[in-house]
């Protein structure tokens, strides 16, 4: 794109032109660079979490790559939420709202300065969806660079990673592991920077960025701070200039067909349940009228699971990487994918996947006609508890009952549920209801996944079901019915369930029902009223008053 067509080049003699020049000259920027494409390097570096510890170095590489390609790079730092650090305050209620706060953060800086393109360095759970959402909303040329996973270690002769530490709390509560042993695990669990090992939300959303076409090919999953990652960032610095020259924008890439592809990948590898709300949010920001929940429901009917990556099976994330990663999965799914859509390479997906050099290790990424499991990794179920749908990570329920009848035990505070678990009040056959934990009810989605991890540690993960409108982790195992829609705080049926109500779950027939008389069910719904809440005047209150329903991705904006 010629310099005169760049939106960042203001008219000579204008106020914007004059004050911009004065600022940049004072910053030591060469005047010969003023008319080059201005590229934002979005960096969510933070000293609070290992997820982000390598990003400053990655940002420097990206800035140099843009400079070498003939652009002018500006680093823009944002908030940096970590699901294992920022979750400490207010029962993790800040986590989901940080995703949308980051989107607005990026908008203010990139649109406020009228920059020409973005390279977004993505890491922990909320950054990748936020970066995809911001790309879709701003619709300036953009490349998402997933910045990689961490490795686990070895402790007392066993492999230990953050998943083991997470589950270890439940083991300690029930006396299966000592505090000293758990303490030792914390010393060994993380070896180097990057996101949690395993196919939890962060790695899942990294894979989704590539499946959507917004990340360069063969970039997910990837070892954090590796030479390969550094090389990819160098490629992104050059490719962003090509996207600007060719005027290829995110909404050219983020089409209904690309979302169909991403959903098929997510189902086939058993991604985190949170991919559904995040993909929904990206589609909303892209201006698409797309029922992502319904799309998952439809596609699950004819897809099977072709990988067994932890926590869905024994294979580690680095094994998935070596086996070919997301690109190899898409190669195996090729007959079921839309291949004519453009990607950030400037090429179609079909051109990328037709290349002879696409590596697939079928010991870990099987063909679609020979899957590991002849069922989808993710599934939508409905019923009178979840009329608008709920999500099951089917790949994480192996060994558990597929038909489950139990008595409801209702909690609106995860700490209370954890306490009752430790006291032995939650036993095999129970159905634990964790509610008022959705975006509105929290306010800000509550991290319900800690209870699931504790349940696993207590050895009850296959015999106790959990039903929640709160946020779950991609690391969770067991009979978990998540993202129940509508959420309880918006009058969803989850709000009217009482202690002792019989509940029936059938994963084969895809329903979850509370078994009470229909007239009683309707009467409870008609008489339900939200509790009075005197919320402090803070970000969470503002978020809860403006967040859209879970069905709309819990995007911050005008509520329907």
C-alpha cells in the first residue's frame, strides 16, 4: 500500500500531523520512517505470571522484524490476566471480564493512534480470544501469534505439571497426598515460560487461532521461547506488511466457513469447553449472525475424536506438537473442511494443506476413519435445566457414567462446596449444582473449575456430576455440565433447582432434566426473582450490568 493511502499518514500541515511529528521526533524516531506502515505489537507481558515471562523478548523480536520489513513498530502493552494468579481475588470473578477489558484496551490504543496493523502476542487463556475479538472488531490487518506452552517436570519419580498440582489439592483434602508432597510438586511442576501444559483453554484457543486462519500455519501448539517461535514471529513481521499491501483484513478471514472449520477442529481434538463461548464472542465482534452453540451441536453428530491429548488421554502437548499439531489435524480433517477461505498467509487453507511437507504422525493424530474414540470431544446437551444448551467435554468423561441419576446438592459459593467435599458430605451419586457463577451472577464469571479439580483429587470425579453456569477449565475431567444457558442470574432454570431435587443426565440422548412435576417447574420459574445485590461501584458491577448472555459469548456490550 502506498504511503499516501495509509490511514496513519495525516495530511501535512494538520494539527494531527504536527503534534504526531513533534512527539515522534522527541522519541528519537527518524523522520524518514514517519510514512511507513505503523504496526502495533500487542504485548500482554506481566511480572505476575510465568505465562507471560518471555513476551518482552518476543516483542523485541517482533519489533525488529517489522523494522526489517520496512515498517514502524510500536509496542502496546495491555492488562495480562492469568487464570492461576488473577483468580485469587473475589473468587476469580475478574477473569472473564478481563477478556473484554483487553479488547477495549487494544481498541483505545490502536484506533486512538490510527495505526495500520497489529501483531498480537497471545499467551494465557483470555489473551488469545481477546486478540481475536479485537482483530475482528477493529478490522485492520492483523496476525495472532500464539506464544507457546510450558513444560512440566518430575517429582519423586513421577511426571508433574500444573494439572497434577491442580488436582493435588483435592487429594490433600481427602488425605491421599500430604502437604509436604504437594509442596514438592509445586517446586517441579513448571519448567520454563508459557501456558499450562495440556489441552486446556490457552492451548485450545491457540489452536483455534490457527484453525480460523488468523495465525500462521504450523504455529500451534508450540514450545514457548523456542527457536521455532522466534522464527515465526520473524515471519509475522514480514507478513503483516504483505497483508497491509494487499489490504487483507480479519473480516476477510473470519467468515462463517472459517468458524465451521474451527468448530470441527475443536470437536475432533477435544478442546476446552471454554472455546465455545470464546468463538461465539469472536463471531459477534466479526459482525456475524452465527449460532456457534448450534454449530457445535450439529457438527458433533458426525465427528469423532482423533487425538488423546491430556487431560483427554495420555499424550502430552509437546507430543501433539511434534506430531504436527493443528495443521496436521486439519490435514486429517481435509474432506470435511472449507478450503477456499483466505488466511493470514494470503493463501487459501486448501493451498496450505495441499503442500507435500505437511507432517502428520498418525500414532497421535489419527485419520477420521480410524479415530481414537468414535464420538466427539465436545458436545451440546439440552433439557429443562438447560433449554438454550450446556456443554460437555465428552473426551473427559471416559470411565464415568454416561447415564446419571442423582440428587441435587446446591451451592452458590464454591468455597462452601469445597468445604463440604473435605467433610465428606458430597458422596458418589450426588449431582452438585454450582450456580449464580455466570457473567451476570458472579458478577463476572466465577472459577468453578477448582471444585472439579478437587473432586478428581478426591477420587470422585467419575461418580459425582457437576452442573454449573460458572467457568470451567480445559484441564477438568469428569461428568461436568458447563456453561448452562441461560445462566441462573438471568432466570435460567438452574436458579429454581432445590436441594434434594432428582436430576437425570443422559449423555447418549443429550439431555439434562430436573425430574419434578411440570406444574411445579413452571410455578417455580414464574415466582423466581433475582436476589437484591448491593454491589460496590467497581469494574465487576459495570461488567455485570452490560454483559451479553452466555449464548452471545458473554461479550461486553448492550444486553439483548
